[in-house]
């Protein structure tokens, strides 16, 4: 069967040969007369099927452009390989009720992202290792990325590594530019908060300062931050040594959306034996 495109090509060839004024497919006139400064011109106009074809082409280019943009955003998001393809659709539910509750709320948050992200609402997900915290936040990140929302998916270790690399004179980015980038992105996924234990040593004071600075900037800018942690907010202070003022900000940023996932680790659930 001939495509519209090939029919159009054929028909324009015929038109040139036969000097026909009508489209052989839709019958619409392909020439219109116009008088400009007293001179009569015959202008080639598009018929319905050519317009349709042009629209199909435009849509195809737009889809391609969107796919390229999503790929680029995915690359920039720093989302780890393991979590690049997890989605709300391909996740298993119905095994752990507390996982399911958090999963549904996080999905809802994404479905209305134009309100939640814009208003800077955050989420604090905590629970033992392997219960699916990173998995849920990765589903969120992938959902938003597929809608071209720029996200950053990272943790304190990676942030501090990136900031420290700016101390190197060869780096093109300054420390402040990088901190601004982390502070201003519309949605930041902060994975595994509390992994680092803080005492009063000097190196950690710098990291405490960096953490506070970042959280405080996002708090002031009303930017949405999604945290995952093995620790409750209180334990961040009492067991992990994070400054109270930092945790106070986090608590306010995630007010009403602090969710605990209980249950046992799913770490082996996703592994299918290949031998
Ligand atoms: N609902 C789910 N469906 C499929 N795989 C899951 C689900 N929840 C977790 N997993 C997988 O189980 C493993 C552990 O989950 P993860 O989110 O990394 O745990 P946590 O961040 O709480 O330590 C990961 O490989 C993850 O992809
Ligand atoms: Mg995790
Ligand atoms: Zn036509």
C-alpha cells in the first residue's frame, strides 16, 4: 500500500507534468491567485493531506527531540544503572503493606507533580536496608524524567566529592556554582541520608557545614527534596550526629510526608538465577 507521503510525491510529479491545479488525493486546489503591486501571481498552496503530512512530520521531530532531551536529563540525573529502568508500572506491590502505602503516596505525588514539585513539597522515606526506599524514589525520578522534569539523584558522599573536586584549580566549576546547582534544581533526590556518622572532627565539620548550607538553601528557595534514609529524623540527630538545625529544616520540608517502611529486605527478590 502506498503511503500518503509517496502519493504526495507522485502527485506533485504529476502536477508538474500535467500542470494540474488540484490534488489528486483530496481534490483541493493547489494554486491560488494573488495580486501583489498590480502583478498577478499564481501561488502554490498546501492541501489538507499535505498539511496533515507536515503535522505528522512535526510531531515525529518533536517526539524525537523529547526522547533526546529525556536521555540527556537521565544522563545528567546521576541515577545509578540499577535504578534507571524501574518504574511504578514494573514494580512489585502487594507483598509489604507499609511499602505499598509509601509507594502509592509517592506515585500520587508524581501524578500531581506540577503542584507538589512547584510548591517545594518534600518526602522523607525511612526504614531498614533493602525495604525498597531507593527503589520508590527511583520510580519517582524516572516518572518525572519521562515528563522532562530535570532531576538530580545523589547523596551526600557524591555531593561532597563533586564539591571537593572544584578545589582543584583545573576544575571549570567553582564551589559556589556547584552548590547553587544542587540548591536550585527543582527536585533533588537525596539518597541514604545519615550514612555518614558525624563526630566533632574538623573534616566532618566541613561536611556538616556543606549539608546545612545545601539543605538551608533548598529550604529557603522552597525546592522539593526527596530523602531516603535508614534512620528516623530523631536518629539523624541522636545516632548520626547531624546538627539539629539541619534536621529541623528537613522536618519542615517534608512535613506531613514522613513515611516509614517496615518489613524485611527485598534485596534478593529482584534477582533471578541465570543458571
Ligand atoms: N517493589 C519492588 N519491585 C521490584 N523490585 C524491588 C521493589 N522494591 C525493591 N526492589 C528491589 O530490591 C532491592 C532493594 O531495594 P532498595 O530500594 O535498594 O532498598 P533500600 O533503598 O531500602 O535499601 C533493589 O534491587 C530494588 O530494585
Ligand atoms: Mg537505598
Ligand atoms: Zn491533498
